[in-house]
C-alpha cells in the first residue's frame, strides 16, 4: 500500500518526554505512532471497506507486475 506522510502539532516538551521514556524501553516514537494509527484503522474502519482496500491493493499489485513483465 502506498504510504503518505502528515504533520501534526504537539507540545515540544511532551514529545521530548515521550521520546526519552520510549528510548529507555528500546522503542521509537514513530513506530509507536504507526501502531496507534493501525489500531485506529482496525477499530474504526468497517470490515467491508477494509476488504475493498485490500482488493484494490491486490489489483494494483497485479497491474504493476504485468507492466513490469511486459517491459522486459
């Protein structure tokens, strides 16, 4: 699936505190945010929409593979 980036605003000192705390647990703030977003996705996106997204992803992958194969 294609990834995207986004920017959020949050208090700098809190971010530093989170980062320090996570580092002591051998964790990374970016990884933890991705886990949180995955949880939001799993909790809030209806099953049918998830299936549609997965099917669309498979179709896109198949098209890319076919294009690469025909180019060779």
